[in-house]
């Protein structure tokens, strides 16, 4: 029989691995590292198989319980695959984890992790332990309204869609008859299509950074915000950044090499190294990264979660920090640095008679056409991109403290 320690320590190989526990139950390990419980059995002379969900979300003990229930059905002459197993006892959590496992082959790892984190942080605390058949539209509405009340309307809509998808799977498995999340769409606030708020003058940008860094925030949040502003990267790129992505920090040509899998690309493109995105780093960015590396230690992510150090900074951490800045409501959001950079640097280029900079600035923001030219452009104009990155950093960081001082507590300008 297997032990929990053996299951956790098991590693993928060049071929799928099966670790058997007994009576047909085994832990399936794909070549990519996914671990999932399966039950091998025979019915009416044919070999069949059931899936019980991913490990460790579905524990060894829970997998054994499901196996025993399936074997009980077999002894009574019923095929477990044709029965609504645990129809009256399965919780939303177990159903959601099974739905998540089914989606993994079509998702990027980053997206899969984001979806799982959103369920664990937002949904499971409210309805995770409720039986599927006991969940009502009012339960779903209550949890989504709480998300809306903090201003995360888009997040509420995404969560509703994921909850609904779990119930659609349960309906297909004959576990429930209705989707309680379907009708809740009508009471959610509409998603605004207006542009994200962004400051477009350099002095207010500096003032915002100084005000945020003077708040009693976790140092990692302040460093993540500063690197976000300096690189004009997408917030998700900052959250998921790993130390190994920052190269040549001791040279005159430091870069941040973002794997294609983390970029907004098609799945086909995201699986090709040729589509890695390379950002030249300013001196101020390098200084910020060095301090963040020291703070992160040996953790996987440059900006780890403050509560779960094996996870990245939460999606809401930067958004919440910007909301706390006095007078910033409706003026600037984390994603707004991309618009700030584009507007300010394009205006400077126009004033200086440098029309060619517009295309370079678009490249720096990863606004690129698809195909072969896009692959080439990811490494094009690197010298000019480095110059513009340094020009932006010099403008933005004027009179602001060194990043090392952000570790010591609230600091104002020098």
C-alpha cells in the first residue's frame, strides 16, 4: 500500500508512471508531472477505469474511500462508471478539483495555477465544503457580491463562470440537475469597457510611487510595485516572475527573459522558446531586483505570497495597495503603468523629433504582430530599447529612495 510521503515524493519519468495502492487504485503520474487518482476494474468482462481527481487535492485516504464505494457497487452488480457516485455527499471542492484536472491538458500551467488559486482563495472558503446538491443560487450570489464589494467586478464574473463550469460537469455526471450559478449572472454588475485609469504626467507618477512606498505595506509589495512601474510589464508577469529569469545582472546588458509560456500568446506559440520575451533592464530595475532576490531567499518566485511562500504574490495584493494610496481612487491602477509609459515616452519622442521610437515603445510593451516577424521583433532594436528603458527609469525614480530602504519601513523622498 502507498503512503502519503511516497505519493508526494514520486517524480515523473520519460513515460507515464502508475503507483498501485491495491484493488486497482493507483496514482497516475504523467510525463509533465501531473498526478491523479485512477481505479482500474473489470465489468461484464471488460477492463474499465475511473478517475477520482488530482493529488494532493484528493488525498490518499479520500481516494481509498472512493475506491471502496466503487467496489461496493461492483459487488452489487452495478458499473461504478454508470452510477452517480457520491451524488448526495460530494462537496463542491472535490467536484471543482475534478473539473480543474480535466482542463489541464488544454491550459497553460500559469493559467491552471491562477484558476486553482482563485478557487482556493475565493470560492472554497464559502462553499467548498458544501454538498453539491445543497448549494443554492443565494449561496453563490453571497460570495460573488462580497468580491464585487471590494471592486473586483471582473473577478466576480470569472468566478461565476468557473463555478458554473463545475456544475455543468456535475450535471453531465448526473450528480445534480441544475446549475445554481447560471441565474446569478443577472445580478452581477456589468464589466466596464473603459480604459484602465492611468496617470500620464511624470510628476504625479513620482508622487504616486512615493505615497505608496510610504504606506505600511509588506516590503515585497513595494518592490513589486516599483519593478512594475519601471518595466511597464503586465502585472501578471511581475507576480509570476522567477529569479532565474533575470540574466546578466552584473553586466552592462542585464535582461529579464520572460518564458513564452507566461506571455499572452497562443498555446502553440507559448510552447516555443523563440517567443520568449526579453526586456532590457535599467540600473534602477537591477537594483530593485537585487533587493527582491535577497528578500525572497530560496523561494520559487521573486515576489512570493505573504501568506503562502510557495505561491506568487496574490492577484489582489497590488490592486489593494494602490487603493490604499490617499487620493488615488479612480486615477491609477497597477496595469496603468503601461499606459503611463507609452503616453509619456511617445510624447517625449514626438517633441524630440524621434518618430521611430513609437514602434520601439510598442515592442517594449510586447504589442507585436503574429508570426515570423513577431519572433524576430522580440529581439529587435535592443540597443534603443535599453536606452528608452533607462530614460524612463531616470525620469520616474528622480528623488525617490533607493530600493534597499524599502525593506526598512516607510520612507519618503530623499
